[in-house]
C-alpha cells in the first residue's frame, strides 16, 4: 500500500477532533517523554500546546545541538 493510499483512508474529522481534544496535561506528558508517539504529536500540534511553544523550541534546539 502506498503512502497516498494510506493517506486517503484516514478519517480527518476524527483526527481533527482528537487534536482539538488534547489538554495541557497531554502536552506536558508528551514533553516529558524521551520518545514520542502519534498521540504525543497530536498534543504538541494542538491549540493546548501554544503556551509551551518556547519550551518546545528549547527542546528542539537542544536536540539539534546534540546532533
């Protein structure tokens, strides 16, 4: 199955609802994890993550410097 085929199968309404349902607690949990999954990604791109943008930028910078 190609990426396009898989992409077409996704229910974007459900995905959108899942993203908008994320809370600050979900964002904090995602930021605390050393390895993140799809649910963590949804939390980090959700509106609930806005107050954590500076913290996310610092984590990103730190990871980039390690490489």
